[in-house]
């Protein structure tokens, strides 16, 4: 068998990171905070976006890009709340920045305070890809077990905030909020942690306040002229 060595003189990874940083800077200039949600399938990303949009969209223009392997079911769910563009990967386990750029262009939104990106349900591959977000938020639901942070450390290490979701189910499942938070902080001590239920509404106000504060801190007109990747993303990839 003959072998052939192909030399690729392009650093694809560097190109991806540069494109993501350029997208982030563009959004910062537009004063749009990009918030990305990552989690396992079924943790409650879409439900949380529905409830968040109900709260925020009254006073703050928002839009959503939502990734799935197949179907536009999540876009259909979110469309009543905000302009939404479905990204369907046809099998790929994560989104990449060119898909986000294309979907954003298709949406052609006017001025936005928030752009939410719901990533493909998966705790592994998405963690390695920068989508140009300012905030990376990981959801862990009470039905998944409180031992997951240590098992999927990269997803937790690269996130800015952790949402412990479905706390209305705590009386019925063996899940300790304290144990989950402790395990998550072992891999990322700086995580902001929220516990909420998108069903009962408990904890939603704190979550929305956090988003508004982060909007003010990161992209508010008077403060953020540039986006600093080390401040918002910590060179975490
Ligand atoms: N009990 C309960 N169920 C929830 C909550 N949030 C979402 N769900 C349910 O969990 C399932 C998956 O939610 P979904 O938003 O589609 O999760 P995604 O796959 O992460 O987008 C749906 O049946 C939701 O109604 C919650 O706070 N409490
Ligand atoms: Mg979803």
C-alpha cells in the first residue's frame, strides 16, 4: 500500500476562531449580546428561551438561532415569541460559525439587544467551537443526575454560567443542587449558577436580571466599544 502525505498550509482552527471573534465584535458594535445555550438534549433549552423571550421581548428586541440535527420543531415553538431561524445540520453534532453567520444573514434582523443561539443537544462537540457568543450558558436539568460536570468537564470549563433547570422536579428525582454546583465549580470556579424552573417560573427573574446586567456590562452603548475575547471568553477553547 502506498501512502501519500498531504500538507495543508492553512490553520483551519485559527480561521474559525478569527471568524467567531469578528462576529462577536460585529455584534458588540451593534450592542447585541450573543447568548448561547448548550446542554444535553431535553434539558429545557427551548422552554427556557420561550420563557425568557416572554419576559425580555416586551422591552428588548431579541432574535433566536436554533440548531438541530433534523426538523424545524424548535423554530416553530419559538417563532411566536421572537424572530427565529432554524439551523438544521443534517447529522453534525454541533454548530459552527459559518452556519451561524448564514442563519443570521437570513434572519436580517433590525437592531437587537439579544441574539440567542440554541446549540445542538450535546455536551461534547459543541464545547470545542466558538460561535461568536459573548456568554456561553450550560443547562443541566435535575433529571440528568448531579454527577455530570465532572464527566463532561470541557463543557463546564468553557462556560460562563450554569443553569440548573427543572427544579420543580426536585421532590421526585435524586438530584442535589449543592452537589451539582460543587462539581461544576471544581472545573470552573468562576461559573455564575442559577437554579430555575421554566414550568413554575421559579428563578426566572434572577436569570433575566443576569442577562440584562450582562447586556449592560458587555455591549451597552456607553461602555463597550470593543469586545475583548479574554474578558468574555477567557481564551477558553
Ligand atoms: N418539569 C419541567 N419540565 C420542563 C422544564 N423545562 C422544560 N421541560 C420539559 O422538558 C422537555 C424538553 O424541553 P426542551 O425545551 O424541548 O429541551 P431542549 O431539548 O433542551 O430544547 C419538554 O417536555 C419540556 O416541556 C421545567 O422547568 N420543568
Ligand atoms: Mg430545543
